[in-house]
C-alpha cells in the first residue's frame, strides 16, 4: 500500500498544472524511493518526467512498487477541492483501483478534514529509456525570465531558434509578419549573485516549437530557476528543481529539410 | 521549411 503525506497540497496542484496539458493519463510509479511519473505527449514530441522524493513528504510509506494509473483531468478536479496550504495525504491499496486523498486544514474555529476518492485505471504506456547525455551547453536562468521570453516570441512565430555561443544565449523567432531576437549575455556580476550561468563546451544551435516551451514554462511556479541543457541534434532538456523533487521536460528539435 | 522530429528517434524503449 501507499501512504504519502504532503505538507501542502499546493505542490501537487502546481505539478498537475505543469503536466496536464501535455498528458491526459499517466502512471504514478510509487516505490520506496518516492513517486515518479514519466509520459510522452500524444505526438511523441515531448516527454515529461516528474520525481517526488520520499524524503520530501511529511510521512511516506510504500511497501512494494505500485503503479497508479491516473486520469490527470480527474485528479486536477479533486485537487481543486484542496486549499493550497492544506496537508494532503494520498493513499492507495495494493490492488491500486482507488486513490484516496485527504485534506486537513486547521482554521481558527475548527479542524476540517475532507476525504475524496477517485478511480484509478490500467494504463499501458511505453516507457522510453532516456540515455545519459553529456550536453554541450548548460544555461541556468530565472524561470520567470524564460517564461517571458518564450511567451513573447510565441506571439510572433511558431518556432524559436536557440543559439548558445561565447556571446551568450540568443532566442530567435522569425514570424511571417515580424521577427524578434533576445540575447542574454553572460554577466559576471549577475552570475556572482547566482542569478544565472552559461556553460558551454561548443556552440549549439537548435530549433524548437514554442507551443511546447510555453507549456513547460507553467513549471515556473515550482522553481525560481530553470536549467536548459543542449547539444546539437538531440532533444532539449528543460529542468526545474524544487525541494521535494524535480520536473524535467525533453523536447525533440525541429530540423531543416 | 523546418520539420518537427519525434523523441522515438533519440530515446530507445526502456
């Protein structure tokens, strides 16, 4: 059985927000190390991978590996019933057909305990083996900055070309009616304050769909920083780390004909 | 003209 108690429901709410538009159903793989989710979008262009460490929970118990097949739309609805600061406990039996969620709040006048149950499903999903990659460029920047760049450029065109060079990291969008490019220079003072960093072994140029990057940026509520890992001709890794775990997205590049 | 690739080309079934 699984019993996992989170100190704030807000974490799950934010994670669901960051995943539900890419994936409709997914297995939450629970084991003694924690809870993990890995799923691709329908078009097999993007993959999202979430990890919540057992140590990130107020209490965590999982006796044996348990895949919980979750409809993310249903879970989103059930989580809407929780207040952000409610203590949230997830429970499932070994048959994994029902997920129960308990929300506990202490208000000034009374203790409130709310209990919800949702049906689980069998999901037959292909698990992809993600190879370990030594990336040629690694860029860390404020997640709010990345959100703003991809949202702005998505107004102009469908794609963004990302160029990492000695100059810094440049985001370029060529739309039909307008184009734009944004350069972020390596700034000694800023990197000293650990606002961001650009590390590069060799120059990288890659093109990606902005629709997906805008979607990934929903994770900005989970972490103040985002890390972009890139090598030519391989999928981009966009990683957000937070205290209890991480969310990572992989996005296949676009290529010229 | 640019073409969107899929992840299957890069990631094997694990």
